[in-house]
C-alpha cells in the first residue's frame, strides 16, 4: 500500500488538501495558535510521512503543483488593496516609511544574528529574505548565492508562525490600529500572515497585501546592499 501511495502522482495533492481541510475543521472547533490550519496541516503531513516511511521527494512529486498557485494568489491580493485605495493615498508616506523600516530591521537582524553566532555568510545570504514571500525570496537567494532549500523552509516557518501568533501579539502589545496591524503582519509573515490579516478585517488584509509587495521590492534592493556591506 505504501509503495502504491508513494508512486501515485496524486498522493501529495490529496494528502495536503485533506490534511488542511481537517486542520481547518479542528481550528473552527478549537481556535488556538496551535490549531492554525497551516501549522496543524503541516504537522499532520509530517507525521503521516514519518509513519508511512514515504520520502519527501515522493510526496512532493504531487504536492509541488499546489505551489504553482502561489504567484497568482499573491497577485490576487491586489483586489483588497484597490478597495482601500483612498485610505492608502491618505497615508502613503507613513506606509512607505513603516515598510522600509520593517524591511531594514528584518534584514539587519538576520545579518547580526549570523555574525554573532558565527553562522557565516552563506546562511546570511539564505536567510536575509526570510520575511519575503517565497516567489520573491527564491529569486533574491539565487542572486545572492545562498541555499534555496534553507530559504524556502525558513520562509514557510516564518509564515506559519506569523499566521499562528500575529493576532495574539497584536493584542498583547496593544496594537489596535488596523493600518499598523496590517503592515506589521504583511511585513513580517508575507502571504500566510496576510491570510490571517484578512480574517481580522478588510483594512488589515489590504495593508498586509500591500506590505507583501513593497517589502519584497525593498528587500530585493536592501538585502544585496547589506550583504555586500557586511560580507563583501
């Protein structure tokens, strides 16, 4: 049975979608950061692969097709941004400055941590785009000469973490302004966090969507400059 599943091109897709659906139902019944669908579905998939002994490459042979929807999904975030266009125009300078500051903090934090712990420039080049959506982060890592596998896994973890705890963190630190909440979530945890921001409200979703795009563009400029400045 295991050999049949591993050889099936549909196994990865069916497993991923079914586990996400199960996680969604669990989250609806018991809402918690630990039952966030993206996080819980990932745990379920990993446990099943470990239990059955099916390799990641066999699983990903089918699951990889789901990632093809990542780019059009990111583009579709332009819809909520358009609906909030008057709001964006009123606060354009504040929004640009906030995103620029967030990107600079993200890039420099990664570099300082790598320097402090002696992780080397390859790890820094692989992690410097950790808060950028996967489609953009891969391109940045390729240009910087980092390891794409490290980048992808780190971006996924960042997104899952952001989607799981963003609402709680905003409440704990008293961040109530919907513009600030949306920018913070989109800037820190890209698409996965934006999905959570959209549940929080239309303004949060629109600003988080905008943060994805602008933080990606800014990171593509700031990250290479920072790597060059610190590692040559």
